[in-house]
C-alpha cells in the first residue's frame, strides 16, 4: 500500500507538468495567431506574459491541492497502519487462492511466525491439514455468500489448542469485484473459560440450594443433620458422609450416612490428630486422594470401612469451630478444585443451618430452665395476661396463698387474694403496668385460701414482646408477715441496745443499717473520744466522717453485712482503741445491720509493750538480753555473708569475782555493780554498737564497721581503763575488772571465727573469754583456731547437729500413752531420734542438751511438732472416731519464749486440720519458771488455740507449786525417777501419790512415765493414775509399728 501511495505521488507531479506544458503550448499558439491577425507585437507580449502568469498560478494551485490530498491520504494510512500493527487482534488479507497478502504482527504471533514468513503462504502451509481444510471451507462460504460471517476456530498455539472468534468479509477492488478475503481474529480462550465457569457456578448454586433448602424446613438438629448429609452425598457423588460437632475439646459424631453407619457410633476424637482432628485443629479443608498412600491417615475406622478417598472441611462461623463435615469414597475418586470449593461453600450454609438449629434447641432448653426456675423460685411468681388473668402460678405462690395452680389459672388475682377494700387500688396498679408503666413495688395485705390475712411484698413488672408491646405482667410476692413481726421485735431490741450501749464502759458502740446509715451511737467513752451521738445517728458514714476515714471503714462495714467480722486497732489522740465490726442478725439468722464496737485498750497495749520489753530486755540494766543480742548478731552475720558489711566483732565480758561481791555484799550491791558497769561501758561505745546483758555476770558488745583487729583490742583496752576507777556503791568503794573474749567476723577476718550462726560466733567469743580468764584477771584474748581445737569434738557434734536439721536426718518415734483403766492406747508422745550417717542412732541424751545450749532445739521442736501433727491427721482419717488419739510434743524453753510460736502453731493446726484439743504440748517446770510472767502469757495464748498443756518431769525442776493453780495446765507427768523407785522407796511412792492427789484437786489428769513392770502398772492404777507410758507397754517406735499397734 505504501508503494501505491508513492506511485500516485509521482503520477500527480507528472500530470501537473503535462498540464503546464500543454497549457503553455496552447496559449503560445493562440496568442501567436492573434498577433498575426492584429499585427500588434506589443499586444502579443502583454498577452503572453498574462497567460504565463495564469499558467503558473493554476499549476501551483493544482499541485498544492493534490499535495494536500496526498498528505491526508498519508495520515490516514499511518493511522490505519498503527491500528493494524498495534491491535492484539489478528488482521489478515487473502487472495482468492487463499494465499496471505497481508497479516499484522498479532496474527503472526498467533502462528508463531514472522510477518514475512506468512506472506505468500496458504493455510495448508501454516496449519495441520484437517484444520486447514476447515478454514478453507469457511472462507469459501464467505466468498460464495457475499456476506460477513463470524466463526469460532480452534487453532493450535504452541502445545495448546486455543479458541478464536473470526470475522470474515469479501475483499473487493474499486470495480466491486471480489479479489480476496479480509479477516479479523480475536483470542476468546479466556472468555470461553469464564463462560464455562459461570455455567458451573450456576450449576453449583442450584446444587447448593438443593442441599440447604431443606435445612429451613426443620429446626430439629438430628433431622436437619440427616437431611444435609443425604443432599451432600447426592451432590458430591460420595459413598458416605459424617458430621462431627465440637463438644468441649472433642469432636463427637452427630450424624452419619452411607456405608456401615454403626462404625461411627460412640466415636469421639480429640482435636489435633487423625483426619477430622487435623481439620479441626488447623480449621482448613483437607483432601486426601488416596488414603493408602498418605502417612497422615491410619486408623481402624478407615481400614474397617475401606475408605479410599477423603475430603473434609471445617464448619466455622466467625473463625469459631462448630464441627467438621467429612465426605468419603470407597474407590479412588479425584476431586476437582471446583467440587472442593463447592463443598466449602456448602459447609458455610450448613454451618448457619446447624447454628440455627442449635440456637433453637438452646432456646427450648432455656425455656425449660426458665420454667424450672419459676417453679423453684422461693418467691411467689404469678404471670398475668393483658386481661389480668392468671396464666402461671408457681409452687411458691401455692405455698404462700394456699391456692393450687389449677385454682388460679384463668382467674383474676384480685378476686383470689386481694381484700375487697384494696381491689380498686390494685386494679389501678395493674392497669398502669399493662399501659407500659415501669416496675411497681408495694407492700399489701393479702388473703389466703384458709381465710388468713398475711402481709406480702410485691414486685410487679410488665412483660413486653420484642416490639415493646405489653403482653402481660409478672408479679413476684414474698410473705413478710414474720419479717414485720421481727421488725417490731427489732425495734424493741433497739431500745435495749441503746440502753446497753449508753452504759458501755471505756468505749462506744455504733449500729448501722444496710445503707451504712448510723442508727445508734452511744457509750460511756464517747466524751473521752470527743464524739457526740447527734453527729452520727441518722447519718451515713460519708455524712458523719471524713472521706479518708470512710475509705477505710466502708469495705469493713460491708464485710460485716456479708457475715464477716473484722477486728483492728486504731490510734485516737494519745489513746489506742480496739475496733470490732460485727454482723447483727435476727432470730432467723438474717443479717440486717452491723455493729462497730470501740474499746480503749491503751492500758493493755502498754502492758503488752512491757511484756515484749521483758522478753527482749534485761529489767535491771534495761539492756538487750541474750535473745535480742543473738537475733541482731545473726542478722549481722547474714549481711556479712552477702558482703553488705565489713569487719565486726563480739566482745564477751565477764565481771571478775562478781559472785564474791554478790554473796559477800549482797544481791542489791551486786545489782548496783552490774548497773554501774553497764553505764561505764556505754560511755566507751559508739551509737551503732550494741551492749547486752547475757547472764548474771556476763555482758556482750557487738561492734561493727571495724577497720582491723586493732579497733577491737583498742576498745577492750579502753574498757579495762574505765574499770580501773573504783565504784562507789552505798558508800563502799568496790573495784571491778572484766575478762574479755573477742571474736572477729566478716569476709576479711583472718581469725577463722565460726560464723554459721550467732550461737557459734558467741561461743567463739566465750572460748576466748575463758582463755583470757586462764591468764588472770582483767585480761583479754582474741579467738583463734587453737582455742577451737580444744573443743573440736563438741563443735563437730554441733556441726553434725546443724547438718542433721538441713539434711533431714531426724526421725520421729512414737511412744504409746496407755489408759491404765482399759489398757487401750489413747495417744502417743512424739520423740526426736537422730540417725547419724556414720555414728548410727544418736541418743537424745547426747544431742538434746547440745541443741538446747545452741538454740537448735527450736528448729528440732518445730520440725517434730509439724511431723507429729501431720501423722496424727493421717491416723485420725484412717481410724476415725474408733480410736480417739492425742499427740504429745515437747516444747523447749526457747520455743516458749518466741513470739512467733502462736502464729506458727495456728498455721500448723490449720494446715493439718487437726483439732487443737488433740495436741498436748509438754513443757518443763524450769521452762515455765525461768520467765514466769511471759511464760504465763504464752501459755494462755496456747490455751486459746485449744491445745492442752502438760508439765513434763514434774517435781524435778524449779518448783512451780506456788503458781501451779494459776497456770492453765491440763496434765502433770510424773518423772520416771519417782515411778521406778515406788516399789523400793516409800518416799517415792508418797511423792507419786501426792502428785496424783494434787493434780486431781486442780482438775488435772496424770501421766506416769517410765513404767516398766506389771507391779508399777498395778500400783499406779490403784493410786487412780489415769495414764502411763514406758517400756512395759512399748518403747518409742517408728510410724509403721505405731500404726500396727493401733490396729491390734
């Protein structure tokens, strides 16, 4: 086409030239004839010039017109060429013989050839013969018909067959004669695929509507599941299907259909394993084309049912698993992606249907529960319709009013239970509620079936439909006749409370109601507290008290209204008050108020503080005692182990010849000497140093932050220097010196002082002090390992004892305590035994004194106490009330002095669950009399826990006869030394008789220790001794043997 345009361009230029030539010739010839006729040469010249100008203008105009048309033609050609070259559709021109005259690049690409390679070839050279013949036939049909034809051609493109839509028409010359064929071809493969997919989706929608259409025909879950499975099997062409529904963490088979349905019965899966479990765990579809080749699938169910192909999808809603839909085939059955997608969509529809059915089932259950609640509600429940006629009447209403449900149904409550005088007002309330008013509360008189008049509290609420329409009324009634009578009684009691509270000594009483409003505030101590009754009564706590106080009291007050009492202490001015907040209930046990009682305990607190001081401070000098000193020393040792402090030292001082002063000049002068010595020592110390009195003639100093050993020895020298000055005691000049033992502690210490515990450290100082005394008076010595070598055996025993506690080498043995009257075991005494890894069983006589001296007895006693209580709890559970048992446990003087004993014992009782009365604590006379005041207080607190107290080895220690009747003692234990000599020593027999008589006169029972012969048993029984223990009955035995004794 480009060549044709170029040819036209040349022809146009030639025409213009020919036109100019012939026009010039004609004008020249005609002008020449005109001159010949006129014989005017000037005229010829003018005429020739004019004509030549005309020729030039017309020729130029003709050329411009033709050239412009040519440029327009070239632009059209370029546009057409761009369209043909740039389109993605194939455009071609054939001649009548079928050879390609023109084809665009898109067409060449379809043929996978170049344009030059296609031009001049026919279809047989470009396509397989069969396809070429089809194309030739369609081309012939177009030429013969003379009309445009549209065909679909399936042509090979590469290795695939693609579908093309071809539009073909006749190619004519300017004379209208057919000279060939023009065609446009477009690839519609993707379009055909989309059409096929749309067709399949339409079929799927029809199939899905078939599956789920039946789901809306029933809300019964079991029927729904069966219908769904039938449709799914038909849809998928499967052999079997099952629906698992999630229940807790398992999948339960809820419905199945197909082969061997019994195989699914009682079949439950834990989520996370097997086929359905994997689907549930991952919440993703799972398709297994061949179960025989998949390692994930291996179960007896698959082998039994001979399942070959499996497809499962999760049943989910909002990412929450509802169950699993499982479809199976017995033969190998490949499943297309479309079918799998279809099952997923179907599963979504099934999930909605299942959830609706479950919701309906749940609604029915809720309806049944609601009816059960109404039937079992303690309040009378009456439901009325819009005509105010009874539609439901629960058993509580039957009990309150006496009318049965059959009596009440269809009748008006006003006619049944309302007195005639109140019916008009009650009907007005009913009409207001039916008209849409809110809940109405009232208290009315009502009638019962037997004619009684009762008082009922009513709560009337309108019942509304979903659109807000009132469809009835719910009335709940409570018979408060008794409560009204109780309120009257409470008012009477309130007057009594007020009278008692007004005369409450040394404090005040506050009553408040459930709204935390004070109803009473009285007490003889109100004025002392600066309070007035008028400031409280009738006001809430927020109105009567400051906000910060209300924040503390409000939760405490509310706890009392919930039944929980609270006790706490609070300061008020210079006084301390004990506050007890208690619930107040009526005769039926209903809590209707709270009571706060404030009592001035200032004097008691001062007494407790004084007792605490007695426990940790020596009364003569006011200095810390041994207990407090050891506690501070232990803390310092532990801090030193953590490298929190540097060097420290203990200086143990013993006043030389103190006993001589005491016995020669008297106890008073000796006390004065001790007090004066303490004051002088205080002058030598820094504020951070601790001075304590450890014994009658012993003082100890705890010094911290030492630079080196010289600081400690310098302090000792200053002390010696201070004590060289004589003391003036009641006009007597008394000289005194001290022996000082020094023990250095801390990580930088070079003296190797034992620092396992405070007792070890103090004993090191004691060794040094005794070493100093051996050198003479007013001497000092620093502990060194040579001193320790002198007591290595004893220290080794102490170390073994310490490790025995840590390594649990102790065992508890149990010695039976027997009733002398019946011979039955009534209890056991728990005794500690030490099983040493190399020494074997160590006698208590060897380690108990050492443990008492070192303070380790507290740890041993504590462990024995817990083990014994645990064992008693086990025996009580095993034998029940058939064998009533008590457990006796020894308590050392150190434990008796510990303030934490009560709390620890209470914790053990609560942990083991035993009654405190079943536990007997055995304490020696010496332990009680060593600190009589605090010991008595501790015993009283032990009794408050319910435990029994026994005096062990009675008559062998410090005499407690003078105070025995004042002590809370339950049992006296006669020492074995008296029992063993009863047969040969009349004095011992009389002592035993006296102890028994004394115990009985004080309402105590008696246990004799060390019974080893029948004669001793008979003698003790004749003396009316209740209980005994000893080798005659059994030696201390292990737990298993003791348990065997109980079963005999």
